[in-house]
């Protein structure tokens, strides 16, 4: 499955009234994904991170991101390609570890 195929299929389950819904949900789901790592690391737990929970939360993040982009008329694939071009440009200029978004 390609990113675009995923986005198209995910859109069939997007049944919300307010376009803000996936934006807010993206923040919540991203925090839930991060929490799977942050809490054990902060506590110093030795137990492994639950991969099934990571996959579930990452899927929720992906769905919400796809919905936000669909509402903006953008595709996951275009965003992914653009991001790789940006990173390749930063790597070529030796600023991958720099500060700020416009480096």
C-alpha cells in the first residue's frame, strides 16, 4: 500500500463535522504515542516498550495526519517527498543538527 492509497482509504472513515477535529486529535494521539516512551524512560523502567501499543498509537497519529492533509488538499506522499528533499538539502549544507526550521 502506498501513502496515497492509505490516505484515500482512511478518508472513507473520516466522519467529523469540524475540520479542527483531526488537528486536535493529532495533538492528543501524538502525546499518547510519546507517552509510551517518555514515562518508562523518566521512571527508568527496564521493561521493553509495547510494540503493539506503539503501532496502535502511531496508526492513530497517521490517520489524523492524513485527515489534516486531506482537508488542506495535500497528500501524504507529496509531504513525505518534500520533507525528504528538505532533509537532503540540510544534509548537503551540513545543517541537519542546526537550530530553527528555516536553516
